């Protein structure tokens, strides 16, 4: 299909993620205050959307604690910086098997909970967007599986829809897009949907351009998509996503480096993405335009 470049682009900043990056860079935020401050700085640099996980403030380990999500949400909403809040709902589906000869019982680090608990912080904080990882996938770790069964996704997606929170479908491979379209056809999710194309995540879709365009071509034309790749290809994918008609994601969840040997902050990565987008002749849009585009309703700060 011919490429139709996106001329009105929104940037999502993935602020901290849940990977083991907390000891690889001093700029990876850990505490709720650090995460909120980094999200606000990213918004001031040009991000219309901030995608947030939470971590244990002392160890940096990924967390699902409601009070951490509540604090991050309140700090961002109470600030004088407008931004669309996107909370992860990917936690709670981590399965780590035992040895190859004795895979059961499951090993330490397994975090498997029910659908209601996986979206408890979404119900508590009511962000405008939350993520829905639309399939089970092997990652680079030997015995780790990110587990998202069709039944679990139907349950979680239905809860998100009932809460009035827009799911951002995280697609790590073409089959995830196939199932996302089924969720919309079944009425679990509302269309047109929002999709994040996650490229180059081992062992999902590789981030070569042929595979990327196969992913793009599987997104329904009335849906909105964004895309990212990891590490050194993060900024290249800013350009690729815009050229393919999409929006972009950058941030420390996916890439720690600004240049070779130079560790990045989130706002610096957003600023560089803004430069690339504008140099391509496109315009970076803000949170108000994103809400109008996606049909989102801005949430007010929580009453005291």
C-alpha cells in the first residue's frame, strides 16, 4: 500500500517501564514523585501522552501497589502541566517456569493474578488510557512468559470499556492485531481502536521495515496507531512511524541512551523526537488535540 505520512503527530513518553533498567541509568525514575516529575518534564518537552508503570522506590523493582499509582496520578493531575495519562495494565501476567526438566512448580518472580486485580489501579485512578497487551509472548528470558490468554483479555478489555478508559492495544506481533480486531468485532472493545506497535522486542515482531509495514498493513484504516523500537533504533522509528502514517513513542522504558555513551532523560528523548517530526514537515500535537482525536475525556484532579 502507498505510504501516507502523518502530518499531525502525537508523542507518547514511556517513562519508566518494568524492565531491569533501574541500576543501568540514574535517570530511570523509581519513586512515585520521580516518575511523576519525569512525566511532567516529558510533557513540557512535547509529549501529549505519558505511559506510566510504578516501581518500588527503594529497589526499583516493578510494582502493582495502588498507593504508588494513586500518588503518580495525583501528582501529574495536580501539576500545572496538561498531559494525557496512560497507565500500564500489563503487570500480573508474569509466569516463570522452573528448570527445563522440572517446569513446575513455577519459580520465584511469577506474578499471576486475576483480571480484576490486574485492572484495580485503573479502576482506582481512572486514567484516560490504559494498555492491553493483546497476546501471550516469550521474551528474551529463558523461562519467562508474558501471559495474556483470550479469556483474560476479554475480561480485562470488558472492564476497561465499562470504566470508560480507552485501551491502548499493545501488539508485539501480527497475531496480536488479529485478536484485537476480534475483540472489537465481539464488542469487548470499542472501535475505532488505539494500537501501539511494539517492534524489536525479543521474541516478537523484529524491527526491520518489511515486518513493520506488515504490522501497519494489519491495522484497520480507521484505527489510530503509534509505534516504537528499542535502543539504538528508537529515533529511527520516530521517522518510520510518521512516514507510515502513525504516531510515535519514546522514553526510558525502551531506550536509555541519547547518544553513544550519553545516558538520556525522558524529556531529552521527547525533545529529540520533536525535532525529527518537525524536520519531516509534520506538526506535534498536544493533549487537547489528542483527546479530540481519540474521544477522550480529561479527568479532573481528585477532590481532597
